[in-house]
């Protein structure tokens, strides 16, 4: 046994030296990534293409994205395109409205964003300079039925200081200007569900489950929900959420929280729902609000928190300016930061906060938009179920955490997940963060992942996926996942993972770290740091990882700098599989490679090998798309590297 291991080791080392050790570090920084690969390493990348039209025609797939079709036609552009997207996000991190617009640009739904100005557009909210103007606007809102009480007779309203009143009143104008826009894009669903009455959360839950049936069921019997969802106009979702975000950002950026206030709390009814304003004390805040403003204090939010309720509450906004807060819907019947059939915005400005939710909470979008922005603090995000933390179908879900050493504990389909016509965008700007614990890292499709619905073997209702985008800009981070994670995609979708710097630790088991399968695209990039990959992953299960494309797919893994340590199984590290393209490249550093030859895919190689499509696999779309060449590349550019092979 020792002899056979030694033979494998010597053979593998020779392969590494002959095929993978390139010239001294390239200085071609001005070149596009694809040009550099060709000119510096001789990688034949530009002749790899995927005929996405043939695939979609044969599959009969719907709800696909034209922006993604462009990437399929030129897969070699993926690192450049997604790299430019990530750079634009990081350069505009203080501009929330730009971040929202950038997310919709991936979907090809560019409304309410940039371009030539339109004369006479009526989306300005009124300026208020003194008490007389304020009182007159309140009277106007009351006479139009927006405010349902006479605020001049409400004692708690009189205790609110002038700047806070201004912000509340101006926000009511935002709700008034945008409510009908939400109803407009929901009109196909409203028409089909007009007979229902939504006055109980369990009724709303059943309603949502009906429309989520295509992704809950492997084989559907009732296609009515699927047919209705196809009528939703993403441009209208983009327009209303972009407008609300921009208008709200203007208010919040101009607001200065008063240092003192006698206010405990003030609540009043409007046509959009209840408004709640809370002072600097510690409060327990329950119920359903269209608008919640808290000036400070260590608060506990429970129930339906900053979440929409279809027609009854189409827009929900929560702004908390300070305190170590707890947001929890775990024991209630509501949601947390969910833009499900509506627009939800939760904006927390300061404090070490806890966000605790069940499934489909914490910045979850479905036919809508969900934004969670946390400005400061060491925060904890936890979801006991699936679909959370920037997870979207039909719209945009964004979780933006700007600072602090944060901890995330998620189920599957989370942490930047894109389903059908959705963008899930998770951005963590700074801090040493932990994403799931090593013990409980069984979650899949997380950390920049995406998935479509492949129903060729069942009801035939195949649906495209969206974009899952994960960006962590700084810090020594820990990432734990199971499969299809950390820049991974499955079936007509695109997953993207970017870490900007720090000594990071990654763990995944399979189909991760720049892995794409079955007509999908994936990109993984770690910019710098001494990183450790998969050292404590399940060595009996580890396989198909680190930059691989399977079945007319393309997967890229790029580590720019650092002395890194890699652990991987068979069919890993730059594998082209079944007419797919896989690339692994480590640009710089003294690296250590540990290949675990376990029983999974034991006949397959790793480190730049190619697994061809067998003759009996030329079925379905492969009948039409059989010219794509299988390509796998493993490149380690600089450094005295070591390779160790272990039998397991």
C-alpha cells in the first residue's frame, strides 16, 4: 500500500510541475481575464461556448433571464463581468439606491434608475420648513383619508420633536406615492385571488405556499400559480422599490436623532396600516406596522416585523436608530424583513443586534423586494428554516451589513441565493465574520448560489434560476457549507462568491467553490490572504469542488494571493466534466495541496482533468448541442508548492 501511494504521489507531483507551474507572476493587469489566460498560460477559453438557445428550446424552460443568456454565449467573460459588478458594488457601498439598481440590472429590469432625466416626473416628496407647513400637510393627508385620526388631538404626537414629525409625514407621502405601483405589478395575482379575504396570518401563509408550489414540489398537479407568476413584470417591481429606496434614503440621511425626548410611544392608523413611533427607552414592539420608527433603546421586536401582507400591507418600513435590539418571529406567526408580494425595508443604524427568524424571513423576497441594512455593530443572524438572508424569487433581496464581527446561521437557499427571476445579494463590508458553524454546516445552496427548477423527469415545468451573489469585502472570515455553495449554480442559473481579503477558512463537502452543473455558471474569487480550504470537511464525502463545470456548464475558481492550503477529493480542482468548462487558478503564494482519493468518483482524476460525455448520454439538449468541448485547467502560477495524496 505504501508503494502504491508513493507512485501516485510522484506522478501527481510531476504533473503539477510540468503542467501547472507557470512563469513568474504575471504583470498583465490591464488585460481582461480571458485575454490573460490565453496569452500567459495558453488556456483555450474563448472557443468554449454554450448554445443556450438550443438548450432552452429542447428543455422547454421558461422564466429564464436574457442577461444570463449573454453570459452563456460567452462563458469566458464571466470572471470579468461579475468582477466588474462586484467592483461597482464595493465602490458604491454608501449609495443604497445604487446597490438596489445594480441588483435589478442583473435581472435586466432597469427602471427607476439611471439615464436621461424625465421632465415633470412626480416623485418628489414635499419639503417641510416649519410647524405651519407641517400642520397643513397633516391636515391634507387627513382630509384625503391617508391619516385616520386627528393628530392635533393625540397627546403622544405632540411629544414628538419637529424633525421626527417631519420624517414621519414625509414617509407617509412616500407610501401614498408608491402604494398603487405595488398593486400594479401584483395585478395578475390580485385578479386571480380577489375572492380571498386576508385577515389572518395562516390564510396568508397558505396563499404564499400556493404560489411557492413549483419550488416546494418535485411534481405539480395544479399549474395555475405557475401560469400567474409568468405575468409578473420585473420592471414594475424594480421601479417601485427603486423609488421607495431613493426617497427613504433622502429622509434618513438628512435626519438627526434628537438626544432627548419625553416620548414613550405614539401609534395611529393610516390607510396603509398602523404607524408606530417609539422613543429612547427599551420597548417591546409587537404587531403589524406599515411604518415603525424607533429613536433608541434596547428593543424587542416580535410578530410580523417589517414584512408585507399582500394587499393588506403592501409596503412595510422599519427604521431603528440605536440600541442592542432583538428582532424575532420564531415564536410568532409573522415574518422578519420579508418582501413577499410587496416591498419591505428594515434599516438598523446602530447596536449589536439579533435577527431571529423561521423560513422565508430576514430579507426574503418573492414577487417583491426585501432590504435589510445594518449600519453598525456585532450582529447575529439566525434562521431555523430555509430561504433567508438575501434569498429571492421574482425580485431583489439584499442584506447589507456595513461593519462588525457578525455571525450568520442559516438553513439552505440563503446568504445570497437566486431563484427564478430573482437576485439574492448579500454584502458584508467589514469584520471577522462566521457563516454557519462547522458542526451544523449541513446547509446547501448558500453563500452565492443559485438554482433553477429542472422538471424534465417530472411535470415538465422547468424554470430558470436567478443570480446568487455574495460579497464579503474585509476580515478574517469562516465559511461553512454542505453542497452547491460558495459560488455554485444548478440549472440555468448563476452563482457568484467574492471575498476581498483576510485569512479565511472555507469548508464545503461537494459541488461548491466555483462549481456549476447542468446548464449553469459559477464564479468564485478570493482576493488575498492565507486561506484554508476544506481541512475539516468530511473526507469520505468530499468531491466535485474548486472550479468545475459539469454538463454544458462553466465553473471558475480564482485565488489571487496568499500561502493557501487546499483539501479536495476526486473530480475536483479545475475539472471539465461532460462538455463543461472548469478552471482552477492560484496566482501567488507557497501552497499546499491534499488530494483525498476516497470512494466517490474514484475512477476520476483531479487537478485539470477532463471527463468526457459518454455516448449514451447524448440525450435531450445534447442532441442539438454536441459541439461544446470539454475543458479542464489547473494552474498554480508562483511558489514552491506541495502535493500530498491520501487514500481514504
